[in-house]
C-alpha cells in the first residue's frame, strides 16, 4: 500500500529542525514535491489515528511541552536557505529550507505505518533520542512546587522551636529589626507548606549561608527581615510564591569597645543574656567597672557601623535615665559598637552623690588610693576604704589622715582630679557650710587618684576653732603638754574640745607647790607667733574663753609655783650656799 508522505517540524534543543526529508512508510527515496504536499490553510484538518493521514505543513510540537506553537512562515522566492532572528518574539523563523541542504540527525524512528499508530506517539518516541547527542544520564532538577493559596484568615503555623545545645544561648525571643546578621549567627529558614526545604543554617565567616537546593547567599549586614526577602527570591526559582520566615536562633558574641571616663576601658566580647535579650549600654558599663566621677552622663556617644553606609552616631542621656527612668536611653548594643563617655567640664557637686549611687557607677566598695596634704595630722598618700554602706568622701579621707589641725582653713578645701584625657579638674569645697548648714554636697564623693589639699587659715575665730574641733573631720583626740607644778607633768592626750580645767585634772591636778590661782596658756597662732595668756583657775566654772578655754592640739599649759614655794626654794638655795662657805658648827653657837 502506498502511504502519503508526511512533513514534520521538530524542536530540538532550542532550534527548529525539519524532518521533511523523512517519509514515513514511503517505499522510494524520491524527493517530495512541496507544492503538492502542502495544503492550504482552509483545507487543514486535525490529525487523528482514526482518519487517513494527510499532509501537514507544521505540527504544533511545542504544545506538547506547554509552549507556544511554531508556525512555518511563507517560503520566499529565493532558493538559498536563510534564517533571521525575530527580536520581538526571540524565536528563530526559517524563510526557506531545502531538505538537501540539511544534515538531519540520526533518529531512531521505527518504520511503522501512520495508519496504525498516531503521529503524536511517533514524534514523542523520537524526541528523547533527538534531544541528546550523548548517551548521558539527564540531570535531576528540583521539581517546581506550587504552594497552595490559603485563606487570609488562616493563621500561620507556629514556629518550630529548635533544640539547641547547652552552650548556645537561645535568641528566639529576640525581635529587633535593627539587628544585622553576621558571621557566627545561627538562623532558621522556614518555607511555609514546604517543610522539607526548611533548615537551620550557620552564617559562615564570609557572611554566607548555603541554602538547600538553591545555593549560597550572602546575608552579612542584612536584618532578619531583609534576609527573609532575599531568601524568598532565591526559592522563587523552584517554589511558586514562596513564603519565607527567618528566625534568629543564637546570636553571635558581640564585640564592642568602650573608652573615656570608664574604670576599665577597652574591648569586650558580650553574649546574649539568659532571657534571650541583647546586652544594653548600662550592662556594658557595669562590666567595664562603671563610669568615673569625672564623666558627663548626659552625652554618652555610641558609634554604630552600618553596611554600605556611614557609621551612625547615637547620643544617650544616662542622667535622664537616673532621673526619670527613661529606658530608651539604655540602648541595646550591636556588634561593632564603640561607646565613648566624655569628660565633664566641671565637677557638679549637686549631682556627684546621685551619680555615684547609680548602678552603672564605679564600685564604691573598693579601696581608693588618694593623697591628703596640708593641715592634717598625718599628711600623705593613703588607702581609703569607704564606710559600711556609704561612699568614700572628703570628710572620711580627712578622718583617716588624723583630722585637720587647729590651723586648717575648712572654707577653701580643694579636690584635684585627673581625667582620662590628662587634664586636671579642681573643685573647691566649703566644709564650714557642711558644719553650719548641713550642706552635704560639700562632702564630695572621691574617686581613684584624687588629691585633697587643706590650706592654712589666718582669720579663724575662737568660736570657729571650737566648732571645727568638734566636727567629724577633726581629730578624735588632741595632744597637749602640761609643765610645772602638777602631779604628772608631760604630754597628755585628751579628747578634742577638752577645756583647760579638764586637762589639768587629766594630769593629776595641782601638787602642793602649785599656784592654784592661775596658769599660763601658750598657743601657736596661725600667723606663726606664740601667744601667752594667763587663765584664772576655778574648777567650778564652765567652759569660758577667758576662764576655762577649749584647748587645741599642741597647746602648752604652764603651772607656776605658789608664793610659799618660791620662798622655800629661795631659802633652800641660800642655806645651801651658806653651808658651803661657813664651818659646820657656826649655826650651833
């Protein structure tokens, strides 16, 4: 039986190959007359296995794989094959093709009758061998997954809680959009309705995560929300409209630096806390030993690096935090932050004690190395330990130095403080206001390395000396000297503000030769002169500047002899002299 020749067009690896040279079921190899075999568009009928096979000018082979069909263009008059690229459709069209001008590939097409087998089955059986030039195993590509659309009211599935090891700090509860990912972070990528693609990833040193099936992606400098968008674009190649959630499982250790008025400046490696929160500014300051008394808490500067942007400078007001409890000032730290605590221009006496009581101040329980010079009993360097439950102050330093002397000028006490920048701050204190009006701001809180200078006074009144002598920063005991006619002459240590009568009693009182009517008080004045004051003695008299004055440190009390004692002493001297020059029996006559 003579079969009708068939003209077939097949797409092989992106090009159109004409199989018109093959006549299925043809008994001779004679050329096919194109003009006879090509029917007009009006006479074309669908091909089926039940009807006789008719000539076809083009087969919509791409329809078998879901693309648009190729149609053969009208043949031009030229006999030479020519091809052009249709820029609009980016498909090749062939103006004229001659079977003798092509070398068709060797197709393993069986010689079967198209009357028995549908032509679509014949083409499908020929495509696998025609699209591969080598006998290699085809690469397996991930299947395209279509995610089923859900109702807008449907709630997303609950997040998967990772099982982390004991050495990792969980950070699932952290929800801060300003956090940027970096090397060492552990994240979990969840693809909604595609659990087989959900994975946990460790951000590598170069900031890359190796995503399952879609390859690597750099997430360094991205926030979790930005990484979520970038990962969704990656998975869009194999998943229709992917919904991606990125969760931070364990944050990397934060490396930050702190400088300025801080006890221990330097760099610190901070980890997330037990409650899965990032460390804050005050927590870093506490770890660094606290701010010094010379710090300016109103202008704490934080320099934060940004990816592809200039560093961001943030100013925090820690004084506002202590006064109003504004927690926005206690910033959450980020990796790479640099904190600078500036120096205050002047020492603020009113704020000093409040700042020292803050939890981010330096530890007040630690001993301080300071120096006290001037009018104190034991000037020089000392180690000051704060009182129980209190702060190290100027009055405590003076007490530990033995107290002030009688010549001290408590109105012009100076505290000299060296800052971290090398400059010296000087604060003038008026301890007289502390004594008279209770102005506690004058009792300045000290810090490591302070120097206290107690100047000498020149215009002190007796009342001022008495009042200062009874203060807490005066010496608890004074040393006086009693010479003359007392039972125990010599140096005597008595409490401060001891009157003269009490000092005489401390020396054992008068002996029988003493002049009980008056004594002489010798005192070193602030101007360097020595005064001599007669003081009448009346043990029944109260404290009186003229009759029973308050003694000062290093006062001297001179107790003279009585008149009878003087006569007796004179006679003793005369008799002794005469006894030397006269014979022994001269007085016996």
